[in-house]
């Protein structure tokens, strides 16, 4: 995932005395509202495929609570410096997506006692139109996120190579996108 090369790039560019941790809670193919602590149950059974339900089961049926628990555990040894988000394909065309993300971001900020002014949200684009991205129209909606969350920053997927399905990034594209997340985070730090 982009998180791997985010972490690698951060480590390469930080002093040895700084440790980098990444919490990854991901459910491929989910509607972003699966992470809304108030309404997630409306979205955990919206798919009947076993592979999807198995992913949710890995998080004890509640991905947000799992993410929150891991983040609280991480806060015992460190400081949360930002939140990475890579989602959008399933919500392609939904103009309410930025508001769904804001609800989840605000919940994390409150539940983890974070300061929204110093806790940026880095949101990556879906496979770009320059790679024939099937969901590339979602990037227009993703680009509006900073108007809803002032400390949101968009990570461009331009020229990040895609797999043949034109929905997912290939290995090279994943590495490049992860580096871009890190370079933005380093700039913000």
C-alpha cells in the first residue's frame, strides 16, 4: 500500500532519533461511511461477498473502533502527527464524500484529543485520468476536501502508474504515491 513507501520515505528523511509508526486499517471496496462510528452498521452488510465481510470481521465488525484503539495504543508511546486517507473509488460521483470524510476526521480528532490545526489529513487521489483511471472523476470531488477540512491536503496521483484494471495502482504507482504522501508530510512538519 502507499503506507509502506510513506513510512520508508519518512524514515529516510528524518533523524535516526525519530521513530515512524503507521497504523493501517483498510477495507478494500468499502464506502467511506463504513468508518463513521454512528452509521457504520448500515454499510458493513451492504456487500454480500465473503471477501468483503471477512475484511470487516478482521476489525471485529467495526473498523473505526479498531482504528481508534490502535491509535490510542500508539499515543502511549508516541505522537500522532497526521492522518492519511486513500479512499474514493467506491464513492465515485458522490459529492457528499468530503462531508462524510469530515465526520470521520472530526470524530478522530475528538476521540484522540488531537488539535485539528496541527493534525493534517493527507488524502490521495484515485488513479488519475492520465492513466485512464476508471474512477478519475472522483479526483474532482477529492480536490474539494480542503474547503471542508481546512487542514486537508490532496496528494496528486498524476503519472502514478495503474494496473490493467485502471482502478488500482501498480507496484510502481503505489511506491510513487507513498513517497508523495511522505514528501507532503515532511513539508508540513
